[in-house]
C-alpha cells in the first residue's frame, strides 16, 4: 500500500501522523511511504530522518494526497485537505465528527473510507488512541500548574515540594481516570501533598490499591470537594462523563473560598470545563485571572510537548496503521471489531451511530459497510 503523511495545517498543531520509526516499520512491511517535506519539523523529526527510514519526501500536501492509498494524520482534515480526498482512499486520523456537520458532509462527499482514532476501542472498554493524549495532558498538568503557582505568573508563590521546614503545596485532583491518575503521580513525584477525588468506587479501590502510599483519595461529593478545594494551592480538573459536557464542580461564588493565587488547571476544558469560570485558552496566552484565582485552560495541552505526544500517539496508532496497510481496511476491520468501531465514514455513508444521532444523519451499519 502507498501510505502518505502530510504536514498538519491546523493552527498550533505541531504533531505529525507518522514518526520515522512508524515509516520504517511500514517500509519493512513492504509498503511505500511518502512524507510532505517538513511534516516532522514541529516534533523534531527532519526530512533526513524519514529518508533514512526509507520514506520518500515530496514538496506539497497535494502530492501526498494524490499518491496515497491511505493518508495518516493527527488532526481532522481541514477544508483544503478534504477537497483532496478521493473515493476509495483511506483516511486514518482524529475526526471528532459529532460537533462538526461541515466536515462530516465533506468526508461523505469525498467517497473516502475514514477511520477515526477517537472511536477505536480495546478489550477493556477503553479508547486506546485517546489514552496516550490523556496520559500526556495528565502528566503535563502539575508542570503547568507549578509554573502558574509562581508569583511572577500570578500564583501564590508556593513551591510544589516545599523545602525542609516548609510544607509542600497541596494539590487536589478531581477525577481519577487516565488524566487524574497521571497528574496525581507527577504532582506527588514533585513532592506535593496530593488527594484525588472520584465518583467511581471501583476506580477509588484501584487507586487505593495501586497508589495508596503515594497520594490520598476520596469520594467526590460536593462537601468533600469544597472542603479540600479550600485547602488546595492547585486544583486539577480531570473529570469525564462520556458523551456529555463536563459537570461544573466549583462555582464562581466558591472562588472566594479558595486560597488567593491558587491555580486551577482545567484539563476537562475540551468538554466545556469543570469549573464555572473556565474558558478555553491557547498556549500563547494560557492563564487568566478570575477573582484572584489563576486559571489554566488550554484545550490542546499535548501540543505543548509535540515530540512526546507524537511518539506516544505513534506507538498507539502503529499496530492499527500496519493492519490497515497489510490487509486493506475491509479485512483489517473484519478481523478486529475494535478497529471497525473506528469506521466513521465509508463511500458516501456515515457509519458511526453516535455521530448520526448528533447530526440527524442516517447511518449505514459498519458491518454492512464491510460488505458494501
Ligand atoms: N485539555 C487537553 O488537552 C486534554 C487532553 C486529554 C484529555 N482531556 C480531557 O480530560 C478529561 C479526562 O479524561 P480521561 O481520559 O482521564 O477520562 P477518564 O474517563 O479516564 O476519567 C474520568 C474520570 O472522571 C470521573 N468522574 C466523572 N464524573 C465525576 C465527578 N462529578 N466527580 C469526580 N469524578 C468524576 C470518572 O469516574 C472517571 O474516573 C476529559 O474531558 C478529556 O477529554 C483534555
């Protein structure tokens, strides 16, 4: 198969769909790989890294789209890219179609077969191509929160680990899933005094069994939340109710009960945020102040560490990318129902029920699409 990878053109996106190592594996499997010149620059990969891996370099995205049987990307295709997709071509990338009728219409009109990273599943009910980005955002949260706590950045002027004779920062993590667990581990590793709240008792049991000596945990009711929030120097929002907007767990009125200069890091901002005063910010201007409380609300946190994020995403996508290339999308999806769950659009049809429901579009069952 001919696999193509263009440079990402969405603003502030520095990741790339194929790492040189993924390109090398694909070439070793007998496939041809074409990369747009400069596609890896934002993640620290040069054209030479790709040619060494056996890939060909071309100057434009148009050449990549023209040559490729399968286009591998990171972000949803932008309008310009959607025009270059064609019937029978495979697109493998994040799509997030439910809130995006324009993109959905364009992808259906393209005739391409579009497999979305975010809906591929695994045996444990997880989302294996979303998890690496939650791991990154979770581990980044205490790092950016620590920066926000510095006096010059508007924070309380508290050091995460304290020093001998001075206690550490107190960190409250609300939501103990992938983001929350990784955030808590890093905050504890920085020496902070950390508590994680969650609503799921099985999850709290897991956290207690696995990390009992590293950080504390508690049940996330409103009383516990505000009590611990009052004592916290940093609060990390990491809740998720799948398919729904994030619940608002700290109101504007409650900000006056927090410590002045406390840092709120709302990782759940991509689902609307879990603090009433959260609004999405960018890496250029990540932090703002409401009533003396510093808010960090960047919706694409992994972009700040594009190299780590690219490699982490590539590790997760590579087995699926190779299966698609080795077997063709039909056989690969027939053999692996989790990959079939990634099928969102095929040959003019929408094939993912939740997107159809959100956008009011009829859906062709993915198993019928396999036979179409
Ligand atoms: N900003 C970014 O760049 C970025 C990057 C990755 C993920 N995210 C977001 O981070 C959030 C968390 O993702 P995740 O992968 O950890 O999800 P997850 O499903 O692994 O974990 C979510 C946890 O929240 C808990 N929860 C739900 N409602 C709660 C409540 N009211 N109080 C306390 N806990 C509650 C659940 O029990 C679960 O354990 C999501 O909104 C995700 O989209 C943002």
